[in-house]
C-alpha cells in the first residue's frame, strides 16, 4: 500500500509590532497589522511530520509525544481541511497531464510521484509535532507549531504555492503563525476583505539584509502562562478604550516607521519603535477588564537595565543599542547587533546571576518552513 510522509520544521518569531485583537475570531483576522523577526531555526523550533495513508481511519495528532484531540471545527481541523482543499484545487482537480510548477525543488523526484497520486487529499493524516523549547511559556510555540504543520502538509501534498498563500492557512491555526512562514523581517498585513484572503504575511527583508541582528532570549519563567493570548486579546477587544486608540492612531505609523528602520538598517529607530510597542501592548493588557499582567518583577528589572544601558549609549552619541520586547508572558527578548551581544549577555548575567535559563540565539533564520523532506 502506498504511504506518504513529509517532515518540516519552522522557527519561532518574535513581534516588534504586536498583534493583539481579532476582528473575526473564526478566520483569525486581526484588528491591526504586525511585524516580527523570525528567529534562528537551530534554537527554538517546531518539527512536524505528517503522514497520509489509505488505511488510516481518522486524522490524529501527537504533540511532544502525547496524543491530542483534533476537535471538529477547531483550529487544527480547519488547517488540515484547508490544506486538503488546497491539494485538491492546486493538484488533483487539474488535468493529469498538465505540468506542475513545483517550488519545493529539493524534493523534485518524489514530488512528481506525489502529484501523480490522484487521491492523496482523501486519505486521513497522522501528524506528530515536537518543540525543542517549553510549550505555551510565552515563547510563541503556537506560531512555530502551526507554521511547521502547514509546511509539512504543503510538502506532503507537493503544493506549488507561495509562503504567503500558506500563511493564509497557518493564520487560521494561530494568528502569529502566519509570520513564521518567512525568515527575516516579516509583516502580517491585516487586510480589509471579510473573507481574509488579503490578511497574510509578506517578507519586508530577508535575514541576509541585516545579518548582524541578534535576539537574546531571557527565560524568566517557563511555567505555562496564566491568561492565554486567545482569551486575553478578546477581553481586551471587548473592554479596552486604549486598544481602539492604538488600532486607529498608533500602529499604522509604527508599521511604516519600523519598516523604514529595517530597510535602512537604523538600529536606534528600530529599538525605539520596538520598545514603545511592547510597552503599549502591556498597557492595553492592563487596560483590560479585569486587568491582565504578563510581566513580573524580573521582567521589569530587565527593562530598567536596558533603559539604563541605552541612556549611557545615547550619552556617548551611539544611539540605542538594545531593544527589549515581551509577549504574553514574563520572558524578555532583547534585540541587539552582534557587536553588543557579549556586553549585554555579561550585563544580564551580572545582574541576574541566579537565572540559568538565559539563552542567546545567534542570527536569524533564512528560509522558514521549507526545511524538510518527503518520503514515500
Ligand atoms: C503577544 O498568535 O498566540 O505574541 O491568534 O489567538 O492564536 P491566537 O494568538 P497568538 O497571539 C500572539 C500575541 C503576541 C503578539 C504577537 O506575536 O504579535
């Protein structure tokens, strides 16, 4: 019996302009655009294997070795169904002799076989996914997880589609996942269409554009977080007046400013916008009823350290040389250029010597989502 399998891995991304709020909770359409940096695949990633087989009786999923339910109509079921639909539409519904333009060049031989399997989309799939970092600790495991899922299914199904098209599907698994389909600097354009077809990820610049950019991850706590992003952001949409101001009057300008800073490799401007947006995201969390606190005392002490570091740096005429940002948890991500990494690591270790969970992530990832292989 034929049996098809593909493996792909995708890295975490960390937003500089935060996504926080949905205008459509089913399609996962955001209330504002966002922008992130995709991290190095070697350090924080999800790796997912998908297998299709005519003998499988239902779709099944294992996360870090433990079987999880695929809820009918849930996010996982939606992503799998959308990928099967894309396979049918892009490959199986076409004339058998029509040549396929297949972008996954490294699997050309197997791809030809896969494209010639007319019923692949009707087989059930078994999916196994692993993270090499703590799940749901504010380290964006859902982002890399859904990006790896759609990437592995895209390879399994030999889909001749762009990462932006795949980002439309990853988005329906977890909003921030759409940005992990690309490496480097990535925007998620909120779009205006009610069907969400223009709410997708685009690459602002590849990693090679600014290879000196580094991200240092300070793991303050790897406990599971208190309020999930999904429920927290909906409460903010329902109760925060500050969020409405942010959506209308703050984010559009910041998206333009940070894109310009990235294009001109202006670290001072990049840092200013990144820190301001982290601050405002945590301000809207606080402006939620009841209020949400993601940072703790250690998070705030790291902010104070970076503020002081930048004050001294600006006094010397060097501009800001570090930028902190926090997602829905207490862990800090510090962006800085390569030349400052050693100094900042030494500073953090000096002031937080008891913390051994400090991890530096060198470089950014280049080709998210298309590292993998297909076997038959
Ligand atoms: C604070 O993408 O996890 O990390 O779409 O409900 O799955 P859902 O939310 P999720 O939210 C991420 C929020 C954030 C900011 C960001 O990554 O832009």
